[in-house]
C-alpha cells in the first residue's frame, strides 16, 4: 500500500478525522516522521495545530517546500526532548517501523509522558513477524533500511506498558504486494 498518499485510502482518512476530532483544542500535535508533510497538512486542514519532524533533512526540505505555511524541523523520534504534559497528540504515521525493537518501547513511553490528559497517539505500521532488510522502495528507488514488523497484539502490549489506554484499532488486510497494516490510537488517562 502506498501509505502516505491519502487520496485512495478512505479508512485512513477516517482515522485521521477521528483523531483530529479527539485532540483538536487539547494542545499542539507533532507528526513524528512526517516525511514530505502530506499527513501533517491533512491534519492542519482538519483544524489541528500540528507541526512535523523527521530524521531526514531532505524530507523536511520537501515538506517545507510543499507546505510553507506549516512548521517542520529535523529531529529523531528518539531525541525529541518533549516537555511532559505538553502535547494534545502525537502521530507516528508509518514512521516508527525503522526503530530497533528495543527502542520502540522507550519512544512510546516518551510520547506518553508528553501527552496532556486525554491526549492521544496514533500509530500506523506494517504487520508481520521479524525484521525485513529493504533495498528498494517507492517503485524502484534504492534504499537501505530495516523494517521491523509488529503484530497488533505486541503493539497493544507496548502501548499498555507505556501507561496509555487503548482508544481504537484499525486493521487493513494484505493487498496486492503489500503486507497487512495496523493503525492504533491510545490516550493518556484523564486524571481522576
Ligand atoms: C514511510 S515514510 C512515512 C512518511 C510520512 N509519515 C507519510 O506517511 O507520508 C517514513 C518516514 O519516517 C522517517 N523516520 C525514520 N526513522 C525516523 C526517526 N528515528 N525519527 C524521525 N523520523 C524517522 C523517515 O525519514 C521517513 O520520512
């Protein structure tokens, strides 16, 4: 699936609409691993106060060129230095699967700490088992990265360990040459 292009994906747009409705007004939202900013701009169009960060300065260059009205910066998901209780939401839209397996729990814990009560994360990723070395992507572009595949239940457990409460999970079946995908949202509990 060409994740990142939203036009052919009504269920993905529906998930973003629900996320936007839930977090709008709670505080700023960060699109972590925003790539060229397609989804960042989509959320901004839904009235969310959103900015994007990406490890790749080239991606951020594209995002700034394509969406000059939005804020983008270069940073790694592992070193965001997020202030506790400062964000309404955090998006990890097919951008966290490169993180080494042992690093993802720490990153999710840092996301959980950064949320305001009621704030949400929304994470989409490839479903499967094991780690896949990729040498080609985007219809023939040479790349060098490892995709760490996750089962939805494993992600549920990581999110629960981070102290977040599940909100929704959307599973998309394998389609054509693409693997199954999962999208899950979870929120910081409201203080009693
Ligand atoms: C498949 S692209 C998805 C981009 C965007 N979320 C979208 O759907 O259009 C994955 C993105 O994650 C970024 N990325 C990978 N590892 C990252 C990290 N540790 N911190 C921040 N971004 C990262 C890559 O540079 C790339 O732009």
